[in-house]
C-alpha cells in the first residue's frame, strides 16, 4: 500500500512538473528544446499522410455506399466484430421490380418481354456492383483503415511519449539553471547542482532514446506510401473491371432491345442516335475485349436470305436513308462488308430481312454491310 501511494505521488509530481513547463513555454517564460529540421519534416509528412488518408477513406466509403444509414450500420457491425449482412444493391432491387411488373402486366406482351430483358441486365449490373464493392473494400479500404487504426495509433503514442520526455528534459534544464544561479550566491547549493546535473543527464538519455524510436516510426511512412500505392492500383483495376462489365452488359442489352424493336416497329433504324462510349484503354486483354464494340461473327453475320443478296443489285430505298458518322475504324471481313474510317460520314439504310445489327453503308460508289455499333446515326 505504501509503495502504491508513493508511486501515485511521484506520478502526480511528474505530471505537475510537465504541466508547469508546458504552460511556461506557452507564455514564453521557459526555454524549449527544438527538434531538428529533418525531424520536423517527418512529423509534418506523417500528419499530412494521416489527414489525407482519412479524407480518401471517407470519400471512398461514400462512393461505394452512398446511403449514410447503411454506412453507419456497417461501421457498427465492424466495431462489434460481426459479419455485415448481405444487402441488395439498387440494381438488383430494380431488377426485382421489373420482373414482378412483367409477371403482372403480361410476360408474353412486347412490354413484358422487354421488362424481363432489362430486369436480367439490371440483375447482372447489380451483381457486378456487389463484386466491385467487395473487392474494393478488401483491397483498398481495409489497408487504409489498418494504417489509421494500427500504425498511426502507434506513431501517436510514441509522439506523446517524446513530448513528455522533452518536457522532462527542459524542466531539468530549468532546475539546473536555477541551481547554478543560487550557487553563485551561496556555497550551500553544491549538492543541488550535482543532483540537477545528474537528473539532466538521465533526462537527456531518455529523450534521445525516445526521439530515435519516434524517428524510425516516422521514416516508416515511406513504406506506408508504397503500400497505399499498391492498394490504389488494385482499386483502379477493380473499378476498370466493373465498368467494363457494365459496358458489356449494356451493349448486350442494347442488341437485344434492337432486335425486338426491329420486330415490333419494322423499318426503324436499330441503334442509338447518341455516340457510343469509346473503348476503355487497358493493358488487360480481358478488359479490352469487354469494352470494344461487339460485332457478330460467323454464321450469325449473314442469314441465308442475306447471303444470297447481291450488293451490286441493291438500290437504296426511296425513303429511309440516313447519314451516319463512323465512331471507330472497321476492317471489312469480306467483300460484302464496307471498311470504315473513324469520323467519316456515310449513307446508311436497312433492307427487309437484314440482321438488325447491320446496315447497308454507301460511300461514293462503294457499298457494303456495316455494323450498327460502329456508327452514330445522324438526324
């Protein structure tokens, strides 16, 4: 009991001494040991890393989960070390509503059939979004959280210890200074000077040791940047994959709806009058393939009645021709197709019985089949 009381009294005395030293420094009444410029730069760099990591983490969480209530729920589950329940994405919920609407309004009607097709596409988009959120959370958000909740807490703890050691050191310097000033007036203070010098040597040793520990941790921020850089690449990779999947799913849906539109509204042009999204640039063969315009290949290119079509005998209809701007270069697969160059203007029209993914294109005295996905139809 006596030992504990003495320890409490000693701790209280140290705390009081540090408080006095800190207060006097703030009022300019005590000297303060300054850290070297390199050390100060390390501290500033660490603080900047922490602040920007927090901002990037919060905004990425908003990107992956815009609903603030859902984010709070996920945060609580994480703090309780419990698995976050699976949540339906907005795309999957929309797909569910469309499927139910088709079932009630008539799945065999044109509108019902279209609802079912769009529902399936939205369901695939929702699944792709779920995979993206899961991958991004593991490869990007988790490392950022680990830094803030692990490495940064350790750095903060050692910085507080360093601050205490510095206050102790400066308090010892102040006591030695007072002892020497009193010694000049009376010889009775020799013992006090020796004691103050001994305390100063101990305080200096502890401060130097703690400064070295803190310096090593701060220099480790460079390794943190390397790790975060690697995680950032993983995040961009997952994001690129996600958007490529979305593009592919929507392109497939556009083709399906185009075929249906041609059957329901004969004589109409298939395809959007708006420019298609340009292919994404990626070093991944899989991703690149997913983002390029899809052109039917093989036997699906030419139905029997179209294969027998002689292009030399084809004449444009009296009405129904349109101008189109070419979006991407296209190399003709055979003599029945027309090679295309990006940004050139051609005349296009459709013929009865043609595959809805293709049109007849004319440029000067040349004509041939051209893929709709490579064109922007102009009014």
